[in-house]
C-alpha cells in the first residue's frame, strides 16, 4: 500500500473557509493518521512472524555464499583429495559417475568410474592419501560387498577383496595404525551386516571382529579415542566403545540425553570432544557434547541451535568453530517444504550458536559439505545438481597469514619447520584431516591444535605423538593470526612408527545400582567382565575405588590375564551416607591404556522400616477394628529426615494416630512407631500397602499389609458398586458428582444402616439416598452419593486485565488497539472524505488491526484474570462415607476432582 500525501493540499482544502488554524489541524491529523498506519502495519508484521532484527549483510559478521554453480550431477558423496580437488559422485542408478571439481578454477571434469555402483558407500583415507570406498549400491535392493581404492595421483580405481557381505550405508573409520574399520550397513532391506571388519592396509585383506557383532543404525558416527578404542557416538542414544584388537569387543558407554538422532551430524571438534547436533523426527534444535577421553565420559547439553534441523551437514573450520549448513525443520524423512537456509556457527569456547548467511536453495537429504584448503566450504547436492561456496567471516577481516613453505610429510611427535613471514602474529596452528562426507556424516574429519613456537623465519610445529589423536593420512595445516584469520592450508601427510592400541576391554563403562541401598548394608552384587583381546598376557596390578561406598565382593581376575581370556569382577554398593553416590573403580594393569575405569553410581538411603516383610493381621469380623501392629521407622543415616505423609492403598488399613509416635521429622539415629489397625469392610482376604513419603533418597518407604475377614459373624460391608474404578469422579464446578455404593449383610445381618458424609469441599453439599437403608441378607442394596458443587462468579473481562507489566505481547496488542482508534479519530476529523478515498482503505485497515489485536489478546501468555468469587474451589478431595448400624460402622473413601 502506498500513501500519496501532499502537504499543500491540506491547506488548500480549508483556504476557502479562511480558517488557518483548522487547516493546520487537518494537516497534523493527516500526519498522525499516516504515522499511526505505518506503526500499526509494523505491529501486525511483528505479530505474524516478522523478525525483530534483520540478519546482517556484513560478510565479516555472517560470511557470504557464492552464487550457485551448476554441476553435471548432484554431489551426494564428496571427498577432498590431497591435490586440493573435490571428488564427488551422485545417487541411485548413476552413482558410479564420479566427478572432479577444482576449487582453483571452478571447473568440473569426469573422473574414471569404479568397478561397481559406489552410491551409499563408506569412504575414508588410507595413510598414503588413497581413498578406500566400501560397499554401497542398493539399486537392486541389496547392499554390495565390494570395495575399491581411488588413487588421486593416477586418477584410477583398484578393486579390493570383497567384504563378508553386502553393506549399504556403512561407516569407514581410519584407525591409529592406518587400517580402516568398517561397521554397519544393510545387506538388504531386512538384513543388517552385524560383523565389524578391519581392512588391513599392509596386506589389503579383511580381519573379522567375530566377538563384536552388533546391529548398528546405518551410517553410525565413529571416532577414535586416545587409547585406540572406537567410540560410537550416534545416532543411537546409548553410546558404545569398540575395541578393534583381535576379534573385537564392545563396551556399553554413557547414554546421551536427547534420544535417537537419525540424520543429525556428529563431529569431533577437538581431541576426544564430540558435538552431536539436531536430527530426529520431528527435527530437534538441541545439541550435546561429550569428552570421550575423560575418566568418566558423560553427555551434556550445549546451547540449542536457532533452528531445528534434520539432514544438515556440519563442518569444522580452521579456527575450531563448527559450521552447520542446510537441513529441514519440518517433520518426516526429508521435508523440503520447511528448508533451513541460514547457516549456523557453534563456538566451542562459549558453547553458543550464531546465525550466519543463508543458502540460496534447499540442501537436505543427499547433500554434502567439505572444508576446502582456502578455508571456504563446498556445499552441494540434495535435490539439485549444483553447488555453492561459503566464505566464513574470517575471510573478510583482513590480510591472511601466508605459508611460504612446509613439509609434505610429517612424523607424529616430531617437530617440523613452517616458513612464514607472519610468525610474530600467529596465535594458533591447527591440523584438520581431509573431509569425506555423505548423508550428514563426515567419516574422516578430525581437528587438532598443534604445539608451536616462533623460530627464525617461521614456526617450529609439533604434531601429536599419539596416532589415535590424528590417525595417519592427509591433513590441512592452517596458521591463524591474532584476528582469527587463517592462512591457506598446506597439505601434508601424517605418519607414525607405531600406535597405542589397548588390548583390554571392559563389558561396560558405567555400572548403576538402581535400587537405593540402606546405609550400613550391602546391595545385590553386579558384575563387569574384563577381556584381554591381545596376543600376550596382561598383568593386573590393583583394583582401586575412588571412595568408600562400593567394594569388590568376588573377583576371578588374578594378577595376570591370559591372551583371549575373560575374568569377572563383582561389585556391591555399601553406602556410608545417604544420598547420591558417584565413584569409580580403576583397574591398574600393564596395558598401554591403563587404567581401565568403571564409573559407579547409586543411592544410599537412611530410612528403614521394620518388620521388613509383610505385616499380617489375624482374622476379624466385618466392622470390627483390630489391635494395632507397630511399624518401626529408624533413621540410620547421618542427617535428619522429614516425614511428609502416610498413604494407605486400602482403606481397611489405617493409622492409629493416638498411639503412633512418628511426627513430621526423624532425627539421625532416632526411631519412631506407626501403629497400624485393620478394620475390614469386605469379606475375604485383604491386602494393601503403607507408603511413607519422606525426604530420604529412598522415598517412598513401602510396607506390605495383609488381613482376613470372617464370613460367619453378623455384620455388613459397603463398597463402590463398580469396584475401585467407580470410586472416583471428575466434574466442573457447578456440576454434580454421583457415586453408587453397594451395602451387603453377612452372618444373617438385618437392620437399618445410616449414612454420614464428610470431607466435601467448601461451597458444596453431600447427600446419601436413601438414608437410612434397610439391609437384609447378603443381597447387595444400593445407595447413591451426590456431591453438588457450585460454579464460581466471574466478570468476563477479556482485554485489559490480560495486560501485565513487562508482557511484551500484551503491550503490543494494546498498542495496536490504540493505533486503530487513533486512525478512526483522524479519519473522522478529515473533511471531504468523499474526495479522499483512501480514508476507506485506512478505516478498513484499522478494523483488520483491531481484529488481529483482539485475537492476540486471547492467545497464549501468562495473563491475569480477576479472581472468581464463591463457588467450589478446584482441586482433589477425599469424600468419606460412614455407614453405621448399632455398634457396627464401616467407612468407604471416594475421590472427587473439581475442575
């Protein structure tokens, strides 16, 4: 809408009247009307999804995307090669049509084809820079067992021996010794390949991990630990460690917080530190982190992204930040109708996300992204045969450092020299392995901060000595200055003379004692297995607990564990204090990964109840009350315990408050007595529980109760006609709750039974009909209980009572109404409305704004309505019906909920 406003006309309309004050007033009213319209339109725009702050267009803040570049096919798999080019290939039937894209020229040329369709394969680097591609295909509804190697120097493929079975969507992981672990993948639509295999680079043969067979989700995320284990980070919620030594073994690891994160990227953003992002259906924006090299690894949430994402890609940048691109925020497998265009950048130092520049098209399922040597990010594929390049903000901050020379091969732990004229300004040196990405999973991406010092004409740089931190193969070396600007990378190859490889494997890394254990007593034992997967014996030096609340009950582990053998350690919880227990068991041994650490968790409780078994009452007649039986509570802990309440599951059991000694608290070392009585109101064996709610960590403490009722004595019973399920009713204030009760005689009982009602809420009434009731014999006679509630009196305020201080949404709505009224006022003061046709448009707009404002007032929010007066208060109530005949009385409890 445009407003053609000419100030002079406002004066001319009133010149004939010779009333300059009125002309000036008209002009001011027109100005007010137009400003009001503009403000009101802005308010409506904000209400219906407008962003309060526009994304900055400054590339030094949000980066910049290039225009899209057409590609011959859609990149689904992409691998950055040691020569700086990107090898990629597409999906489905044309999966074996790889292409080579050159970032330096932007040109794409066809690469040689492999011996089979490599779509949906696993891919990672060998130590010599060649790429092992394992499995794939699925165009014939089966995975294939094929494997092949691409050599970038000769631009050729070489077939390798087949794997054990077909693998579609497998994961490749380069190990510290340069071999490649292949896990998971589908044989066909219903059969999964459960056997992990290791491609032995020295002999080009496969080694089977026969004792580590496990069904994994396709394209599971796998990362090396410092001691040579492989950590399965997702998408499963329960993480695991795989020891690839010998025939292999799995260790159950920590459980992540969110759940199953399928099609959510996972990256190791620093040594042993992993970030798990988004995924799931519907997509989540949450993210979690873990340090797998910690003594007791545990998942923890980091800040959530600004957008939920599924089918996104995550790329580690030279400065250690993590760039997330693409994905869908909509439900379903790959919802392209809800694309997420803005990229986001995660800062590991702060754990926060920043929204960056936006993609131009949807990059979801079958998209890919890899870091380039110049610090940019290649993003392509998805639904489109195209790519686009992201330039992060650091490329717009100033002059880049320069590497004038660097070695092309480096030995782990050995210092090497990097020539640069910018040595004095360098604050960080990083090494990132070359990426190989498909289906949100980068199977080769690792990041390491390297130790460095200044030298004449450059830097002395030292890479990790541990091959598991930076497995052998090609890397990009970046220098970063004090402004965080990286150099263009020098690509080098990392090699090692040996690699640390643990031979020991624990069956689990965490042991949790779920049931709280009483202070001073011992729990049932739990066991953990220790397996030696190696070819030599391992000496076991000691078993050490970090605290005093757990101990070894039995152990078959002696001073030495023979090759390919297993021993068992049984552990009990023996709390010394009440509350949460968190300790560790460390196993010191001769293995290079020593010590093996088992995390132990449990709960100590301080409150005990005796007798510990069932409290049993003798046989009593209907309507009679038994002598009391004591239940003794003892606080064996070191802190006082608050007693919150006692709950009986069966109303035939109750507390004799006159003789019970338990109050609202129980001091450490003290005890008290609850005297329980049995008052049967129904024939047959009766059972129930006494639940004692306290502040003790083991709360509630539960005592079992039993009693019997004679059937040959005179009396009567009363019970809900439909069983326990009919003893509850829910009504809205102003309605009537009704219950049906059956009264039955026993032992020849005959007489009138009178009823009394108690426990009804205020502003309600309770009655029983008929009252009294004549009962004769065992045939049930029915009575109806009616609880009549009252509706509250409220004044139907709709708007202004909903406005609250600091409630931005409500003030916005109020402002909209004020602006609407202002528009009407301005229009009513303007003469010659028939000649100013836009007044109708403005009035119509005012009505629209008023309507949307009213709708906004009725929306969600913490609004304040006037307090209702009178009526039955909402809540839950227990109504007790007491039936009496002579000296015999029975009580039945009914539950009432008022909404």
